[in-house]
C-alpha cells in the first residue's frame, strides 16, 4: 500500500530542527533496539565495527584495506589493528595482488564459518523483530527504509513506477490533491468534494477496457495519477492529472497523459476531452504539446474565488 506525500502550507510546516531531532531520536532508539550497545555483537566475541569489517571482507573478497577504509570511513591505523587481530585468530589471510603495494584480504575456512554463523544469527534475530508485523506492514517498512536510505545518502532516486490503480488508491489520491490545491491555490472544500466525487464514481462505475486510472509511485510513495473515463461511446475524458513536486521535471506528466491518449485510441474513442484551469501552466503545456486545443474558456468561483477554466479537445 503506497503512502501519500502531503505538501503542507507554510503555516503548517514543521520547525526547521524537527527532522534533526527526529533522526537523533531514531538513532538512539535503533542502536538500543538492534542490540548493538553491548560488548559483543549478536552474542559473538566481535564488536559492532569488527562484525561490519568481517562483513565487508566476506561480501567483497578479495578486498583491499583501502576500500574498507573508504566504505566505512574509519581510520586506517584502527583498521590495521583489527585486521592484525583477525589474522592472529586465523580468520583472514592476505594474498598477492596485481599492485605490489596492496595485499587483498580473504576469509580463511575458519573465517567463513564464523561469518556464516554470525550471518544466520543476525538474519534470525532481524526476522524475529519483524514477526509482529503483517506481510503488508513488512513490505511497507521495506519501502520506507529504501526511501530513507536513498535520501540520506543523497543518491539519485529511481524514476517513479507507473501502474494501474488498485484498491485503496482513491482515498490517497483524494487526500493528496485536496491538500495540494488548497495550499497552492487556495481552492477550498468544493475542490475536495469534486475530487472525492470523481474518484468514488470511478470505482463505483468502473468499466474495464474502457476506463483506467494510472498511479505513479516510488518506494511506496504516491507521486502522481491520472484518470481516463468514458464521456460517451466515442468521447473519453482525461481527469485529475497530478504530479507531486518530488517527481516534477522528469517527464512524468507527459508519460501519464501519453498513456491516456494511447488507451483511448486502443479503446476505440474518437475524441479525448478535458477541463482544466489557466493557472495550471505545466499541465496546459503538456496538453498543447500533445495536440489538444482549447474550445471554450469560462470564469467560475466554484472553488471559493474567481478562476478561469478551459475546455480542451483532441481528435484521436
């Protein structure tokens, strides 16, 4: 089940230090929760850093010291002392590398046995901590952890995945768009009512093969959506195109509109129509690029203040 990214108006935004405090609080919680504060990691004779170094050797062997230093951001001298202990205990051995200055490290048979046992213990302990969560909750946790890891590491995020709608999406879409349009344009309750009516009617009257909704998500976070519904036998309507701020600038809006056009043609519609507003410049640019043309312009105050609306049409 995806979550919804709600962009709050400025007067509801959290304090600047809130994220810092939350991360520090989570760090304190997790170090205790994971049992890494004791003298031996997972009941072994290894400290946490020693266990991590053993992991780096096991999963990257043969590995050179320089790479371990870079990966873990630890002092080379400190690493050298730990590796010396590992050698004395018979867990690792060094080989001759292509560069005479480096001596790649590998696990010995004893080291492999130690790592395998530690890995099994860690996996069993981790599984036990998740046992009280349902499969859906575990999947949601995995998605959120992947998102957190990517954001804190500053790694490029993968493009959102686009899929057909599924149960539960309509409530998220309604909440996301209602909050966005109120915060960005001051559109009040009437807009939320309209969105709710469109989404509920879509589910109630859904006609497979003639109608569709696409949802874009990444790491379980809903980032965009669009609807294609039947207006008549030969006319389809594009509704509620939305792209979250976190996904804008990467062609997602064009992708969603393109899917609507392709679906409408495949379903045998002759025309595709839509209703939008002049202030929604990015969406209007996409419609124009695909060949939609404006047929009628009207002014209304249904959302609490005067707005200029537009009716667009595309011959298929």
